[in-house]
C-alpha cells in the first residue's frame, strides 16, 4: 500500500480538473475511476445495472450516468455559462459570483470556451416575446467538445476501481477502501488528503458507508426540471456559413423567472431555455416523423427548458438496509417528490417552450413533446453534501467536509442548487477552488 499526498475518487470533469490542479501544485496524486479509459473510437458503455443497482422511491427515476474515465462529460453538449449572481443569492450559496470569477476564468481557458452567433430568427422571437437571449458559449477543443480525456491526469487515472468507504478516526480520513473490479479484490490507499468527485449520489453513498457523523449527508438532493420539445419545420437546413459561428443555431433564453424584486413567481426557482437548430432530421434520428422521401425537405430544432429546484424534505438519498448490488454494496435509495410550487413551475416551463416554438416556427410546423418536466432524472444532480456557512451544513464554503478535516467534495454534491442553466462550468470552477484549498492544506 502506497501513501499519496491526495487521492481523488472519480475521473469525471470535476475530479480530473481537481487532480490536474493538485499535480500542478507539486503533489503526488492518485486519481481513481470505476470505469474504463475509452479510446477515441469506442462508444460509451452501458452501465451494468446489477453492479450499480439503485432504487427509486416515490416516483420513477432513470439515473443518467456514465461509468468511464471522463464521466458524463463524454456525452456533454459543451454548454458553458457562468451562473449570474442572482442564482447564488436565490440558492443561499455561501458566496457570490465574484468569489468564483478567477476559477470560472481558469475553467474557461482549460475548456477552450468560445461564443457562437445569434441567428436572426431568434432575435426576432426574443423581441416579440420580450425575453433575453444569449449566444451559446461552449467548450471546444480541436473543433470537438472538450472532455476530461484531454487532461494528462485522466490519461494516468487508475481504472476499474470502485471506492467503497473512507477509513477515519479523530476527524481525519486515513485511507480509502477500493474494490479492484478486474481482480475482484480490495485495496487500501492512504493519503494526507482525499477528494470525492464520484457524483452526488455516489459520493453520498461513500460517505454513508463510511459512517461519517454528519446528519445531513444525502439530504438536499436537487436536479434540474427539464421540458424537452422538438420543433419540426417543412424547410431544409440552410447551408453552413462561417458567419453563424462555432455553434450555429444555438442560443440560451435566460432570466425567464425570479430575476429580482419586480419579477417574483409563485415558485422560487429560475428558468432558462436552450435552443439548437435547425438540424437535419438524421442528426437526431427522427427521420420517421415526416413522410417517406421528404426527410431532406424538413429540419428539426431542439427546445429544452431548464428549471431550478430547491431542497425538499422528501427528496433525498439514503442506503437500503438490506438490499445489495452485485458488488456486495448497499444500494442507494433515491427518494423523489414534487412540491405544489414545482408543479406550477413545470406548467410555466411547458408554456414558455410552446411560446418560443410558436415565435420561431414557419407555417406547417409541428411541435412534439419529448420530456415532461415532472419526469425526474435530468442528470444534473446536486446538493447531497451541500456547503454553507452554517456549522450544520455538510461542507464549508470550500467544499471541505466539516466532519473530516482532510476530505473535500469536488463534485456537485457540494453545490446547494444546480442553478437555472447548465451547471458544468460552475461545477468545474468549484472543483478548482476546492483543489486550491486542498493544496493550501497540504502545504501546511
């Protein structure tokens, strides 16, 4: 058993960037991931549902996850927006947008974030609806969406290692117990510091299995409420031009609810809408939705509304006391519930998508619903180990676990909310800030 300066659990985007930052600071870092490292030509593998079993309570839930180095960023569309200050205030984060400013900038440089252009049809729709729109800001590397596999730390990650629990005493973690999935044997890795970035549900499972003395672990589970629609238009996709930018036809309609004292809805969260199109039908695999032989004369536009959720007393993660998965671990139970206010927000999201579609559609178009906002499982879980200024919060404002002084949470577990837009850039800014805090701890 080798001892390290830091062990990072989870080689998704947050864990990889945290490990990379610690390596840059001169520390010996072990990065672990439960999945394989894929070649460029390999498809993302399906998750083994026996080995990674879970149970939903209160509603159906499709846990959107990837078991491979790179994590869910392997399927990411690259949307990279900073949270405005109103999101931090609404969600009662322990700091404001200015605290993350330098880390946002670091993440944007790493990801190669660039901005596209706004098509005239979206400008006209925004004026008619009196809403704000912004061009897509996205992560591009060599004309492809960035993934953590671009980082040296990810290329050196130790694969097929599933973290089981932390061994700890006197408010300090001493080692992480790991299941080697190839050899079907257990390993122990000692370190001066530990960083958990396994995803909000898996990180909660590791801490619950570790019997960490923090009552709120697993509580505060939030995700995005998502309404997805497909607009089919009887018009071919226009030829690509350089003037349309790197993300042709992609915009964000933002600030649609609860932006200030004069804009208060009957629910607390914010709403935004991502729009991408027009696209060839074959790109989305929806050729059968138009008459045969007419596929090239139609185009499709994706419309995704994102709603911001807040903690609910009946929405949390715990472990089943008796049921175990194929690896012998207690399975996570994901408890789900909707409040009356969230149901009102869902209705507003449906109306907003329909209104935007009507504003951009040409005569003869069809609007097809794909995902209802009251169908849980958007894939942007957060909050199961939320940070805060209150001593009762699971983490301090740097993501450090209050119960164990040398353990940090670098994934969205520590984020009090998922915000009102795509959270990945904020997640990575938090991971970099947490890693800098780990570096200061190790330097002492």
